[in-house]
């Protein structure tokens, strides 16, 4: 009897030691909260386009997930700062704002058509007589995108700052539009010129939403780093590294089924990858030098 009791006691001790050494089960089933900025025309379209990526990531991590798509670029930054979202796919300027405001950290940069860069652009109505930018546009109706947009607000605003020009005084200025709305506004004659980014214009032409002759590019920025995959402050560093390894490991073949059209994968990123965006934010007075 004592031998039997002793054997059972040994088994119990071993079981306790094994369980105490194992990672908590709750850590493996905790819901991950994902977010994505307005990379499509509507939140519903954005969610539909990007959900396969997030669903696959959650599956590989053996986690449940929630996914929200914000209506503006600043919204995803606020969600991360308030810890309503754990990991987000966001624009470069939104990322830099979130980093500055609440310590959000970039772990990867998206590749588009095989490149981790894109360009801000200004488009005008063909035949409007606007060729030399910005001189020919002075006094014209010009629409900028919302102030959370990298290419639609930050970069053109910073560029004008280097020229000693205030767009609000130089043009009949407005802002707050989406990129798609800006292209349509120029094409329909509601405004003379507007900000956008090359990827959006190309996608609208490809999908038939914009005729390639409806607008023309009169200005293009230097190359900018693409969208960031970023994690909130306090996110598990080991899990962040694991996710980084997973997303960077996505092949071009896998990207075709997991990512929206033209996205081909990711490269490793750190905060330094977005220094030029941070410098532009400092130039316009939104980011304070540390």
C-alpha cells in the first residue's frame, strides 16, 4: 500500500512540475486585436482585402483574432495608443505619430510590386495649363488628403515648407479627402489639383475607376517607405519577433492568396526605417525633437 501511495505521489509531483514548466494555456488562446488603416475606398473593402493576411497570421499563432478597419489614417494610431489594437497595418505617417505619441514599434515594411517604397504625387486636370509645379497652380483649387496621410498631407506639406510656401495661402486650399476622392474630384473638375500616391492612382486605373487620361501627375516625391506592420507599446517582444519572422517569410507565391493585389511580401523594419517620415513630421511641427 505504501509503495502504491509513494508511486502515486511521485506521479502527482511530476505532473505538477510539468504543468508549472509549460507556458500558460491562456497565453496561447488570448485574442489578438488587429487593425488596418484606410487602404481601400471604404472600411468594408479594406477589411475584405486584408482579412486573409490577418486570419492566416492568427491561425499560425493558434490565436483567435478581431480585426477593425479605420475610416481615417489617424484612427489606427489612436487605437494603438489606447491599446485597443495590438498589431496594425498602417501608413508611414500614422506609424510615426503613434511611435511619437505612445511608443508603437515597427517590425516590418510591406513590399508592393516587389519594392518597399512608393511616391507621393500631385495630380491635375489635363488641359488646365498647370505644368510647372507649384507656380502654375498658384491660386487654384487644390485638395490635400486628411492630415493623417503620409503622401496626401505630410510629404507635400513638408515639401512646401522647404520652399517657404504655405499651401493654405498659396492655393484655394482644402484637406480631409480620401485619396480616391481626390482623384475623382480632379477628374470631375471639382478641384484643379489634388494630392495622392502613385500606388492608389495606378490601382484606380487598373480597376477601371479612373481613366488614365483623367488626371496627370505634375509632381512626385522622393521614394518613401511603404506601409508599416507595427505593435503597440508593451506588446510581448518575443511574440513580436515571432510575428516579424512569419511575415517576412511570406513568399511572393503565398502573397498572391494572402495579400491584396500587388503586395508581394515584407522586409524587416525598425523605427529607423521611417526616419525620413519622422524628419518630415518634425519639419511641419507635429513631431517634437527628442
